[in-house]
C-alpha cells in the first residue's frame, strides 16, 4: 500500500526488509532519493528491526550500484575489460550465445542458476523460462545450499515441506524449545522477542551448537557437540526416551508408521556411546529428553548447523523421529520445524527453481504434475524437460562434455557461496558464455561476458514466502534508476527474443495469478491467494486452495500430507564426517553467519553502517588452541584444507570448542571460507558438507588493517570434475532389536605384579580377558587403576593382539581415563589387559576396566 504525502513528491509504502526469512515489515518513505524506512508492526517483527534492515536503504543509491549493462570490450575474451553498453546489445549477445550453444551442444548445454532472494513471481518465471523458452533441464538455485536437507526430511516424514508448520508466535508460548544448529540472535534478531517472551514465562530453552553464540548465552542449557554428530545425539535422545518410557505410545500408534524399525535402530545409541561420539555428557542428554517429554508445549528447531552435512537429510530426520516419538508434530504449540535462512528460501524452492520440481512443489517426473503445469503454460507435457542436476553438480560440470556451456545467473554469487569455491570459479572460467543479473559487480559478475543491472527490493513488485509459510507482498516503494529493469521484465524480454514471448509477462500480479493456477492442487497450493487478500489479511499461510479458504497457519492438526495421513518414522544411522582430522589437518572447520553480514556479502559488505559492525572476517579460535599455535588476538591466521587456503583475523574466544575453528562465509577472495569447504554431497538433498571438514591453522603475522591474500603458489590446484561423494551409513555390527537396555561388563580386581621391564608388558591374569559374543557389540567406557609400588607402572589395553591404549600409573598413585575415542568392538573381538613395571619391582595393582555390551 502506497500513500503520497500531500504537497510533496514523496510517498510512504508498507513493504518488507530485503534480507532474511523473517521478512520484517517496514514502512518506506521515498520519492526524492535517498529513501528512508522505519520498522512496521507486522506479525513477524512486531516493530523490531536489525542493523541489516535499518541500513538497507543505503544500498539503493550506492556509488557501486550497476545502472547500465556491461559487456566485454572484445566479445569472447574475458580478459578484456567490461564496458557499458545498451540493453539491446547485451540481450542480443545473450540470445546469440544461447542459440549457438544449443545448436552445437543441445538444449541442456544452456543452464540457469537462481537464488532464494528472488520473489515468488521471479522464481516461478525463471523455472518456466528454463523449461519453455530454453527447453533445458539445467536449472537449480542457491537454496540447494541452505534448505534442501530439511526439505528432504520433511517431505519424507510428513509428505510436505513448509519449514515452519506453525506460526512464529508459537515459540513465545512454548514451555520448552530446543534449537539445533540455529543462532537467531545473530541471523534474525527481531525473532528473539518470541524467545524472550518464553523465557519470561519460565520456558526452558536448550541450544545445541559447537559455539557459544549469542543465542546460546541466554539459554537455560548450552550443549556443545562436535560438528557433524547431531544425528548421533538425536538418536541417543530417542534411545533414552524409549528406555525411560517417555514415548507417546498412543500418538505413535494413531498417527505414525515405522516406529518399530527406528526403535531397533536407536538401540545401539546408548548414552555413554553417544557421549563419546558427540562430547555431550550423559546428564545433559537426559535433561534435554525429560524437558521435551514433560513440557506441555515443546518445539524442536533445526537449522543449517545440523543440516549442511553429507548426512544432513538423515540428521533432520533423526530430530523429526524424536519429535514424533514424543508426540509433538500437530499438537498445538508444539512440533518440529526448520528455520529458513534466505529471504525467499521457502517460496524460491516451491515454484520451479529446483532441478527436480515444478510449481506447487510438484515432482517433475510425475506425469499428472507435468500435464497440469503444461496446460497452464500452453505447451505439450512432453516438451517439458525432465529433472536436471543439483546445484553443485551443475556447477561442477560447467564447460565439460555433457555439462552446461552457457549459464545465466540471477540473484546468486556462486563464486563466494558455493563449496570448494576456487573449483567453482575455475569451472565458471571454462564456460563458453556467462551472463549475470545483479545489483553490484559481484565476484561472479566479474567473471561474466554480460552483466545486467537489476532493480532492487524497494523498486519491484512481487510476493515472498517467509519462514512460517506466510505469503507476503513486496511493494514497489520507488522507481529504479533510469535504464534498470527488474528480473521479471528481463525474463519476459529474453523469452520474446527467443520466440516464446506470448507465454511470458513482465507484470508481477499477472505472473502471480498464473503461479496460482500452476500450483493449484499441489502441495504448495497458492491458488486461493491474491494480492488483495494479502493486503487485507497481512499475508496468508499456504496452502490456500480456494478464494474462500482462510489459509493454514498450523499444519498436521488432523492428518499429515501422506496418502494414509500418517507421519513416517525413518531409520537413520550416524556416519563419520567425510573428512576427519589427521596429522596434516588436525582440527575441525565449521562455517556460518555473523550478525553484521548476510549471505555472500554482495550487499552487506558495501554498507557503510554494517562495516562498523563487521568490518573484517574473523576466524574464531579457542584460547587453548591459540596458545598452542602462538596466535594472539587480531593476528592474521591462515586456514588450510585440501581444497584451498584463506586468511582471517583471529578472534580468540572460549565460545568455540578447543578442537573447532569457526570462519564466516560472507567474504570472497583471499578470505573465502568456501574456498576451504568440502563439496561432499548428501545423497538425498545433494546438500554439500559446508559445516565440517579437516583444517590446519597457522599464524601468518600480527594484526594488520588489510589481510594479505594467501600466496598463490601454495594454493592447491582445483580438482577436475568428478562424481560427488555420497555417504555410506555405518552397517550395524550386530543384530538390532527393540531392547535398548545394555549389559555392563567389567575386567577388575587386585592383582600382584612383578616387573620384567617397562618395555616388556605381558598378560597380568586370565581373568583380565574378555571376548565379545558373536552377534553383539561392546565398547570400553573407562579405565581406573591403582599402583601400590614405589615406581611407575602401566597397563596396556590390547585388542586382538594389537595395543590400543596405554594407562601409566605413577608410584603409589592412581589414574582414571574416560575412553571417549575407542571404536566399537565387534562380535569375536578379544580384549585383554597387560601390565609392565621396571625390572624387579613387585607389588599390587588395582584394575577396573568398564565395558558395555549390547
């Protein structure tokens, strides 16, 4: 809604912040530039706004803003400079490249890559443009790097993916909230008012995160697992719930299927084993489970920290399994949800940007879905291409035989945001042609043949779908600079030049009406939503299948979106990270966002205000690690992985685990965190493993205002294209049963010892030998020992004749060692305790080795 101010050239417009998935309401005042804004009393932000939202108008008139198309001075030579050109010249170059590429290599040799910042109309039109104007299957978007694992798990379990199946306000009314890998205090600060309201009521909040984030600082309990072990933790919590009789048996019987198999699967995740896998103490595991089970209203929220792994879908599923076992989903004020990150991360994946989907969250392989959408588009169903490759797989094949040779990128900066970013930059260089639409000359745009200037958020019309599934209006508050077009108009004009102009419109409301028809009957049904209804009702929660339907703020109250209406348990197993620390790369690297920046930083790194908040990329190191490596505050440090090197200022803080290094991913160039990250893919979602890889750390020098880039000669060469790596779940070493109680075993007693020399250990007593029964599995939990002699002695844990661990015990001393790193002992394994003492020494040793057998 726009209202002109009487007697002036300005107008005020109710619209929304351009950044995260909260889509906070704001009121813009614009006309004579610069524009200003104030927060609005919209249901999601209720008058709140973060520093990014307040500073958003700065970028509308930024001196680096693109306002004219750019092309290479020498066409085909990307080493020649980018120079200003006309729209006709720029679009002619794109159309010529498309036609030449497809004539030589086929339709799929031209690809599209979109973003979660596009409006629903733009995302829908981009998917349609790829399949109708280009006839290509090669389209995906950067949301594959954000929400895809949670989406895959939700569809598998519930039959539908709406990140938050209940209103945001439910968080404030919940008695217990468990956040797994989520830091809303930094990523969406206005949402914290709901958490604050809950804590004022006495709610218990648990944060599961390897870092003590600003969210964790205010929680009742902060749990710090090793990155990549959230699945094991969730399975362990379900193990406790089963063992302690906390499962909601009535709910499980009435509303779910598959619990017996999951119950058998979690039998192997007894608390002590989970403590060793994750680092989370048993007492904390028990506290979390009992809190969730006893809360009248309990919510589990997962986010990228748990999901950006090669087992991200299974990890989200493990937390869904726990929520289902406790009877949370569909119960008012309770449930499982995932916290969407990007502004239109939800809507962007619903209407056709994903390689395997059509509008309305329809599967592109479903003949009925193809027929429905084809009828709306006015094409033959057989003319709609089949599924394409996922985001990283598409990018990794750029310029290769059978891969994309000409690429159109919208609202995405893959040179910074993609995993193994130097490898992706190399692939972009292998393209025959690259066109990018953006507001600024991003790192990706710098590599392009043609760069098209795009209208920004306050200059365009459209809809967005926020983290709750609420469809809201982005209203045009001001005109774009002269000569700048929005992406909807750009796609319509390109389609016209490619001979499909009669099927495309540049008017947002016209496209939204068509989107409604295309989504009708699909999982994400927008057919009952109109611009007028959004204005009158402050947005609507999809699905909205008819004009008289009120919308669906809460899903699953009566049934799940599966054929039989029941939710699906799905058995999942913990897998090790694709890369584990070793002698060369001894620490774990994890990445994420910081308060003052957003996504690839294309916009926020240019904001004067945000430069004061987060002016430089900082890698977080624990004081113990920093001390070991001789690193002080603000020193320049270099992080190295098998894929690349990047440099950061050191932030020495005990908020991170001693074995973990955290790096923000908002910067490119010599401080690109994603030049380090592992591209191993989740087999279901095709999500890369952003959140964990092995890393080495070294001090480069003292504090410097500008961080020098790594030495090029030391950078690893980008690897050639290869099939992405999928994970292999651990095969259980024993027969699984629904029995979850474990059996303790002990090798203990007081034994005489006569020393034959410290270099000559030998069996101490036949009683200190244990063979794991066939069909069972055991683990060593702890060792305690005492020494009555006046000299150092040691005991040696031997597995199948091979030494495993040495336990030195000082003169007349004792030792206690929790065995947190000992692997499973499979059936048939023989464990023994040997002992050694200096020659001639006699005395007694007290031995207590605790094991558990399942």
